[in-house]
C-alpha cells in the first residue's frame, strides 16, 4: 500500500480554501441594482381582455458586481433602443394562461429572463414581482336591469321600482352574449315596509326566458327600492295564442296543436278598461322552420290603459313529421 503524499494533500487543501475565499470575495462585491424590464403579456385567452393594463415596464432587482451590472445595463439599453428586447429574451413575462374573469382579486407572478445573455452577464435576479390583473370578457354589453316583484300583499301593487345600478355590463363569448335580451331579478314583497330596500341577484336570460349561464355579469347584485300603492281593480281574462301570419313549420312537418300553460291572466286597470277586455293575446309566434315540439316563453300584449300581473306565458307547440303514404301500383 502506497503512503499518502502529504504535500499533494496540503496543496489540494490550500487550493480549495483559496477558491472558497475567492468566491466569497466575489459575493461580497455583489450589490443590488434596479432595472426596468419591458413587460410582455403571455397566454391570455382571446375571449378575454385586461380591464386596466399594467405598465409597459416592470422594475426588478438584480445582484452582481458593479462591472457585471454595468455590462447588463448597457446590453438592456441597447436592446430597448434597437427594439430587440423580445428577440433577445430580455423581457419580463406576465403569464395569464390561467386567468379567468372569475378571479377579480388575483395577482400573477412575473417570470424573469434566465437565458444565455443573462448568464453571460453574470447577474442574478432576486425576487419576481407580482402584478394584480383584472380580466374581463373581450366582448361586453351594457343592459338595463329588470326587477320582477312577487308575493305582493293582496290589495297592493308596485307603482314604482328604483334600481341601483339601473344597468349592468355583461361579458361573454360572442354567440352567447348576443342571445342575452334581459337582465332580471326577483324580489319577494310579502312583508314589505315603506322605504325598505332589497339586495337582488340578477341573471341573464334570452328572448324565450331561458337563463344563459355562459355569460358573466360584472356586478350581479343590485339594490331594489319598491314603492307600493293601492292596487287598481283587476280581472281574469282568457289568453289567446296568436300565431305569426305566413309562418309555418319546416317542409315535411306540421303543427299538431298549441296551447298556453295558463288559460287566463290577471289584467289591472280602470273599470271602464276592464269592462271592455274579455281576452288578451300573446305576441305573434313565429313557426318558421320548426322541426320538433318545444316550449316557449312568449310575451303577453296588455290592453291599452291596463297592466298585466304577469308579462309572459309558456306556450307549448306540438310538431310532428308528416307521414309519407306510399301509393300502390295497379
């Protein structure tokens, strides 16, 4: 067995200590400095947009020796001047690939550059900042809010309804957003007292009264302040279903029957108006291209000078395919 070379071991130890001392001395020379990096948005869903865009640059802190920091500063300024920051990868990236309109108070971390140019400069970024971002749908519409009162005490009627805010912004994909015709909430007034206010949750509905859940209301809660007064006389009258003239189901199909879910509706007005009113009609129902049975919410047409307790009624349309009768050869 060979005896260990004591001189070689001592030299190796001295070399290791010298290298450690050098590293520590270099670290001691490192100082922090703030740089403004161009900010690049990444991964945002094309259906979304940013409500308030962040600044075009973000301040970040890097550590390095004065020489390293000066070299990186020169490189960064040259990249900005020649508009090559993105090409050289000297940008901070705000990754919004996970952002949705539901995250109203969300903050997103900034990804800092870790490419070869940064490594060659010898600097190290310290902490990545976080930026608050509110994401909304790219396509938005502002619609008026409707409040439907229910459970009104007998002998009383709603004469006025103050709604705050009176309109709400709605966002969503283009097709679904275009289907929205009404923003509506329901308020129960069974134990109403004068001056009482009600927080009401509103939802989006299409022309047939079906809720559209794929759109988002930026503020789905409103405050309703109803005013009640003594109800005018009322009368129950027959509902007549009106079909739109000149419309019919798709070729090869026929309308078998149609009927309102409720046969009658309450009409309110003066005794003179009620005396002349024996029935009310629905808005004309378009049958064009119908190929199957369906149920629709259809508006009721109020007589002149009168109001209706309900403004829509469900209509059931029964459609069937016309059977083909094959002839026999003589």
